C-alpha cells in the first residue's frame, strides 16, 4: 500500500540533505586547511562569529542611542514621546501673559470677542481666543514641494491666562509619521488656525506630508487667520516690508537677540543630521518659539489697529485702512481714515491719491457736493498731473449739471495739459470733445429754431 503524501517528511528530507552537504563542505575546508598549514579560523567558526556572536541590536533602539548622545532635554525644556514610528522630542514652554512683549500687553487678546473675529476675519463661532491654535513650521526647504519635510512644528494656544507652546522635533526624517500622528490629536482640540503665511506655505505643506504618509489631511477645512495677508493690507505703505521680524521691530519695539535667519535653517538641520551637533539647533527652537509668540502679538496689534478710528502715527497706515474699509464696503470708516490722511503732513503724490479715492467714495454715494471740491483741489499745480479729476469734472458738468460748455472747457484743459506720449488717452479726449461739440451745436440749433 502506497504511503500518503506527507509535506513534513518532504521538508525534513530536504533539510537533512542540506545539513549533510554543509558538513561535507566544512570537512573538506578543514582538510584543505590542515594540508596547507593555514592557521586562520574555520568556515564554521567564521559563520558562527558573523551570525551568532553579534550583539543583539534590538537591545539598543536607535532612539535610545540618540537620546544618550544628544541630550536635547538638557538644552531645551521638553521630553521624549514614544510613537510607533520613533521617538519624537517635544519642547514645552509656558509664557505668562502678564509679561510685556515689546510695547504690547498680551492679555489684551481677551478684549476681543466673537463679533470681532466675524467682522474682521469672517470667521464665526470663535467663543474665545482659547479656541485658536497658532502654528509655525521649520522645514528642509523654503520652496515647498512634495520633497520638503517639516522637521519642527510649533503650536501655541491660550489656557488659563497662559500661552502654551509645544514644539515637535524629529531627529530622524523617518520619524515624521509619528510626529504627524501627534499633531493630528492636537489640532482636533481647536476650531481655528492662525499662521503667518500659512495659507500659502505651512498648511499646504503639512497636508501634503499627511498624504505622503498615507494619512488623511486634517487641516483642509479649518477656519484660518493668515496674519500676513491682513498685515500687508494695513502696513504695506508704512513699513519696509511685512515680514514678521519687521513687524516686531517697527510696530512692537522688539528686537530678538542671537536669532538665526530663516533662510539658514534648512542647512543647519541637514548639518545636524550629519554631525549630531546641537550647537545651532537650539537657535531653531528659539526662532520658532518667538515666531509663535509674535503671531499672538501681531493678532492683538491687528485687532487694535482695525478697531481704532483715531489718526495713526503714520498717515500711510490711515491711507491703507481707508482702502481696506472701502473694499469691505464700510464707507463711513473709509471716509474717516481718508480724512485723517488729508489732515496730516504727507507727500503731495499720496495726498492726491487720497483726494481722488475719497472723491470716488462720495461720487458712488451721489454726494457730488462733497466730491466736486476734492476734484477741483486735485487740479492744483502743486500736485502731479492726473487726468482723473478732469474727466470726473467733465462728466459731472455734462450729465449732472447739464453744463455742456463747462464740460467742454474742462476737456480742452485736460487735452492741452496731457503729455503727447499718452496717445490712447488723447484719442479718448478727442472723442469726448467731438461729442460735446456735437451736443452744443444741436442745442444751439434747437434754441434758434424755437
């Protein structure tokens, strides 16, 4: 009777055959060694040394080696958090709001309520500033893209009159997924994000990293206050640029000491990965931490500037506020700030722009009795030549006052003052003049007929 097939017998048969061949190989190698007088170890001993005498690496996790060599917790207050993807270092910092920050009192953040967030940022249902999380990233590159990694993510939020800052830092790029998991749990505690240029950089970058690590992006639908955009609307005319550090110096009266320029941070991190030298990494923690505190200060400053109707120290800020409220269709506030500009000492070119923009607001509200004097003032030779007040006055005389002759005189005045190089506008003036002449002739014939 034939034996049933047994896979175990087949397996042991193969293993027995392999063991026999290995023994033959070992014996042959030893005989050759003895015949030739070799004194080095046998193949069996060499294999044993390679595969059996090694120190088990699993007893020394890589993260533990890093912590022994790089005592981050001794240089930056924080702790290590174990994740399935490696240990993540989290720096922890608490800023007392009672401490002044430059020329600003950070406790003022609690003066603003739900209506302020809705009016100025179109974000409803922020019952308290405690619902906001501030975010800033430090990355391996400033241009973004799928290959750029955020190796440090700083988060800040308000709690019990304190400003708490957590800075998540990865000592290996392979630990990124562990950091993202920790961030995800933090974001879920808040209802609004505040950043500085986060809409264009930080948030798209983090969402990309979530997707690259097979995680769902968690920041896509969060209400977002991007402080850079509103800062440009308020101060682009009055300060050199709207970088966060410039706002600190020019508006908060604060200058950092021993800070690292943002453009050097990627190189410093790559150097750290090569050398494990913490000398400059500490400066990145400092830089990131104060970026986050400055976001809170900037938010307070933006609120105070938007709510104030009194003349600003720099009339160019009032000019910017006039334009901002004009776009928001808050005509009363816009007029208020334009008047502040006109009552200040300012360059002729900016005064002319303010006159024309204020006149346009009055025209849109059909307040011609207020718009006309502004257009007439803009014709003064002290100002650079502008065609706009001539055209607006010509339209007013033609369509509102029905004074065709005065409209024609204003058009002719503009025609003779307009530089020849502006041919397109000259052609438009010629058409306007011909139309007015035709109307005058028709009116004259009509009157003669009567």
